[in-house]
């Protein structure tokens, strides 16, 4: 399996590829012909784990024609900033400029499309946010030639994270039986020890800010619930690329009879996305959360790649 990785981030696709085509398939190998990423912090983490992968640099400057006939698979998740509903909550219309796939960041979708046209791989996998408009979803599907499938991290990890995935191979029903999943699925399992959690507590001033009422009597936490990880719930919201998320740790309600509002630990964020512990340990807390929030959920991609592997074996 020879592949190209576009918008590679911290290597989520690569983690999944290693599991399916190396760890789970024994003698089978997966060879990265090149990866494209311009974010310096993401590239730093990527090369720490995959130092032998050739760096292609800025995707807009890459000529993919020399790869024609060599590539089995192209993977990537182009930037979602101009597509996500979260962005629309915080920016007024007159400050957004062009949106959707015409936007400055999400418009890089056309570079993914150019790659497919130039190198003509056998297979491709492309993912992005499920919260994009129906209009943008339709445009992307028409241009890339296939309809997306909605996959949710909640079937595999401890967070609810719906993503649209476009791919050009047959997808039998995904088996999400606990026995077949490689990562922890319950939020309780990803929590750091109580002592460490207590050290992540927000200041009283910060908690007061979270709980202060806004219009119609709602608190900030209630209004911006996408940033609030309530551990009394079975699954948490989607991991966002923000270091300002608030965790309500249920263990302190039981012990202290009062809630503890704290930050999400770096390793907890890694576990929510299915990365090994310490994957982003070389980054600062803020830098780590941002890159993890922008990453793919590893076990979701791994499950999808298992189906691709089955298609290849049947061919």
C-alpha cells in the first residue's frame, strides 16, 4: 500500500494506516510517498513519529503528476474553518468574507481535488465536518464524484464527533462491537487520576465567568455547551481546537459534594482522539489541544481502512 497524506496534521491517518496495514496485517506494508502540512507545530509532532516520511511542503506548490501510477491511496482532511458551524457562531457575516469551499482555508479542497486528478490513485479518503451546510456538502460531492458517509466517533471513543467522509470503495456495515475496537470507549476510562485532575482546576474567577448568566437566564456554559465536557454524561461533545474547554469532573461531586470545573488534560484529549498517550507531549498545552482538535479520530479511520483492506483482498 503506497499512499500520499494531504493536510497531514499530527499524523492521525498514519496512526490508523499503521494499525491496519502493518500491525493488524502482519507482513503487509504501507509506504508513505509524501505528506503535505504547513503548520509548524503539527509538522514537528508528525516528524517525531514518522521521521522517514518525505515532506512535500505547501500543497499549493506540489506537482502530483510524477506520482501517477504509483499511488494506491490518497488521504486527507482539508481545513474546516470556512465550513464549520462553530465558526459561524462567533463571527458576524460581514467579518467572515467568503465562506464554504470558496473560503480562504476550506478552499484548499480544490488542491485535494487537483491531487486526485494529477496522480489518479486507486483509492481516496477525505473527511470534514458534518456541520457544513447542505449546499457545501452537495458542491463537494458533485466535484469529487461520490456521496459522503456520516461516521461518528461516539461509536468508537468517548466523544460525539460526527464527520462526513468521502471515499471511492465499497463500505460494508462497520462492526463497532467493543471486542473489536482498539481504543477505550467510555469517558470514565480516559480520565486522569483524581490528584492530577485537581491540579487542573480553573480559578474561582474563571468558574464565576463560566456560570454567569447571559440573556434569557442561560449561563455561558449552557449557551456554549460545545465547550463543556460533562463527565456525568456517557459521551462528551466533540473535541474542539480550543484550550478553553471546561470539564465538570463527576468524581468530585461524589467526594466533595461540589463540582470541580477544570481544564481537559492533554493526555485526555489524546485519548479522546484515539492517539497513544504522550503523542503531543513535545507541544505546549494550548498548541497540543489545537492540533488534536483539528486531527482525525484515529479508531474511526482505522475501522474505515479495515474495510478498504477487505476490498483490496477481494480484488
